[in-house]
C-alpha cells in the first residue's frame, strides 16, 4: 500500500509517504511558518532505490489549504502520488468517542470538531488538514489516528478526577492522556525486540521530548498515564509545569493579579525547565551545569525527581515491572537523565549499565545490566510510522 501520513499543526504541516511492503519512505517533509511573511518548506524524496533529493524554499504559505496544495503539487510533480491508497491524519484529541483509529466521514469530522474545546490549539489545525485533504483527494480513504485513543483503556479509577460527576458529564472534565501514538509504537516495538508477547509484559514507557509523559502498560493496554485532560499534567516538561497544586493558578489570579490567559501562558509556555532555569533544551541545561549554574542543576534535579516518582508509582499500579522504556528527544539521547532516573531503583529491579547507557547507537538497544530484573530499553519513537501502520489496519478491516 501507499500511505501518506499528515501531521497538521497550528503553524506547520509535516508529511511522510510510505510504501508499506518494506515500510520504505518515498518522501517526507515539512511546510512551516504557515501564515507568516516568509515560509519554511523542506522536502526530501526518493528518485531511485538508493538516491534521494532534497529541496528547501521560503515562499510564503498563507494557510493550511495553501500548505497542502503545495505539498500535493510537489509530490505530484515527482509522480509520487500515483496509486495512493490512503491518507492517515494525526488528530490530537479524540475525547471519549474514539478508542481506535477510524475511517473519516462526516460524522467523524463533526465529532473531532465537538471535542475541539478540549484541545483548542490542536484539533482545529488537525481538522483543517483533514478538510483540505478530503477536498483534494475525494477518492482516497482517509483515516484519523488519535493521540488520546491508546489511553481509552484506562480504568475509571485512573481517569476520573475527584470532582463531582456533573463536570465530567457536562464538560468532559476527566483525564485523557496524550502521546498515545508514541507509547503504542514503542511498547509494541519493545515487545517485538525482546521476542516476548506484548500480552505478558508490564511496562513503563517514558516519552521525554519537549512535551513529556509516562504510561503504565499492562499486556499492551494502557492502565495509567501522566497527562490529564490536557497535556499540562504530570512530568516536568520543556515549558510546561506538569503537576502542581491546583490552588496555585487560583492563588496567582487572586494575589498576583494574573488573568486566566496569563496563567495559561505561564503554565504552558514559561514553566517546566524554562521556568526553572531559562531554557527548555536539556543539552543547554547540561552546558549551564558545567558552567556552574545552580538554577540549571536544580532544574535537572526537579526533572529527574518527578520521573523517579512516577516510575515508582507506576510500578505500584502495575504490581510488577518487566520493561522500562526511554523514548523521544531526551529519552533517546540524554544518558545523564537516564542514569539519574534509574540510579538507586534496585528495589524495583532496575539495574542500569553505565557503559551501555553511555554508548551511542541507533535503533532499539538495552542499557540494563545483565543481572537487571527489568529490561531497560532505549526505543526510538516513530509516530509517522505508527500512524501509517494504524491506517493500513483500518483499511484492511
Ligand atoms: P518534540 O516534543 O518537540 O517532538 P523531541 O522529541 O524532538 O521533541 O525532543 C526535543 C528535546 O529533546 C529538546 O528540547 C532537547 O531538550 C532534547 N534533546 C534532543 N537531542 C538531545 C541530546 N542529544 N541530548 C539531550 N537532549 C536532547
């Protein structure tokens, strides 16, 4: 099958075109700075089995329609869209309605629009991509793959906030969880790599990118996750605070004269590592620690402390731990974070091998000591590939 994966964000559209027989990437790229005076487009595509070409331009792109138009035109010019079987769309919020990927029709479009208040930055952009793609490719099957769907297996004890039911029933106030596409991909990939059935394994998956979340996965089903109604809850992130006493935003509004918008900005964009030490990039945090910056050192300590707390909590939720997974920008690259997170967790059966942990390498790799009861793995995430896989599954069904 030939499947085009589209990830339409608020200011960019990323894409990847797959041939699913060998999962080869025929083309990929990104059209960024949508709506700005200068655009930022990048394309790479295959012209022969072992030859790729690349192009870049800064032509302005007014909106999502223009971005998808440009992308389509580029792929068509290269003759790459011939025989396209499906388009898989990443959709951030599927609310309670979507437990798995679905083929898109009018009702699905309406349902995605209905949950948009829960993801006001993401769902409208995702929908814009869907609308334009349906218009451009009316004959091609379109599939929505949700970032929340993997977490719909959470039991009520995990998804319910201790709030009156009316808030859930009327406004959908509950925990949903995000990064589900990534957690689904890395947990399945880890089981395959270990040569063990997913059904037999209790795993904790740590997706540590600019956004960060943990998931506890029992037998392939997610039973607990750190993000909540929005991606703000849970771990310390690049610019998000993660867990916080819910009274803090109220206090800031009453005592510091901040309005709701200012608190939203603070907690989502000016907190986390940025709030603690002025940068959201862990590479820079390490550089500043080297230079003797105490704020950077504390930021790293807060970041890792929160992670350790979650691993312990999730081991308790699972009642057992077989696999610990590190993924995304920080999880895949930051040996020091992995070391600090795992140090002294022998009580959970986690034994990190310092040398393996420091060794560079691509692909899935074990960083555990040979006597570690828990498999500790670095698993590169690949959300596009997971969206393509899910899209193919929907088409086959
Ligand atoms: P996003 O959530 O935007 O998809 P990524 O998964 O790409 O993010 O992760 C981005 C973050 O990963 C950066 O902000 C940086 O903190 C971290 N990162 C990337 N490369 C490295 C590295 N080599 N060492 C440590 N941290 C890294």
